[in-house]
């Protein structure tokens, strides 16, 4: 599918950089609207990439998050 001439002509395939997976080809935006272009697609986050932001956002302190990490509750 990624090499089909129509897919390529429509610009539906992009190359993304992922911190663990490296470079890979995937689908860009399948729909385009001139009045609301929306954000450019991006690689999926790595597992645990946003753990600190999420836990601190719901009230956990940096010390408590570090304790979770030391206990193996969340990935290090």
C-alpha cells in the first residue's frame, strides 16, 4: 500500500522518527481540510514517555514519582 502510485501522489505516506523504533514509514493525514489543516502527524510516544507529566499533573510530587520508580511501579 505504501508504494501505490495514488497513495504517493496524494502525499499520504510520511517518514517518522521514533525514539525506540527509529525511522519508519506510516500514514500521514488521510483527510485534508483547507480551513482547518490540523497538526502534522507525529510518531507515537514511547511507553512511559509522559509518565512524569501525567503523575505530576494529578498531584504526585517528584519525590513520590521517584519512589514509584525505585519500587518498580513505573518504568525507569
